[in-house]
C-alpha cells in the first residue's frame, strides 16, 4: 500500500506524481501478429498543455523528461514482481509488464469533470485514487489481468488504462 497523501512540505513531489493525470495524453496500442502473439505499446508523448516545440515537432515536457526515463525491475524475495518504465522521481506506475502474465498502460482521458476531482482532493476528500498509484498496487498484488472478484476503484481524476 502506498503512503497517505504527502504533506504540504512535499507539494512539489506530489505535483510531480499526479501531473500526468492532470495533463498527460499518451496513447497505447494493443495488437497481435498472425501467430497470435500480443503486443502492447505506448508513445509517452506527455506534455499536452505545457507547449509544443516547433523546432523539434514534439512536446516540450516530453523532451525534458526523456533523459530521465529508465526501465526498472521490481523485486521481492529475490523474484521479479514486474517491470516498469519510469522517469526519475516518479513513484506511481504508467507502464508495467508481468512476464508471462499481463501488461498495463495508463492513458489520459479528458472530460468536463477533470477539475472537480482535483479540487475535491486538494480540499481533503481523499476517497478518490490516482490511477498511477492504483496501477502500481495492481502490479504488486495481481496475479492475472482478471480480478476476482471485480473490485471497482473510485478515481480522483478522469483516466483510462489499457490492460
């Protein structure tokens, strides 16, 4: 389980870890080849509201975060629990893979209620969850992509996940 919401003293760390859900915009692709082998990919093109760089034809934030990207293995008891693609300082999970199991990616979904969940959270209503933290918990605990029994989770912000 992840710790409760960060204190005001760590607001920059909190903002960094929920920023994707506020202004991401990545896209995931799920396909399979003629032999039935599945492929799950994403483009990590975050930075929608922080500006487009006309010189490089890319989002400015994506360019700044690119050097911070790395792949990590999460190990418990000497066994790899899952693999993830991260940027330094991020503690949630946007892209995760369980070898021989399943993969998950977090994508952005915008609707007219984006600000409502955020304001509720900032005002102290922490009953909603941020998807990147929930995704990490799923990868730490789930053994298959089909939960049993299904357990809906209330999200703080509009979001989407590809599983």
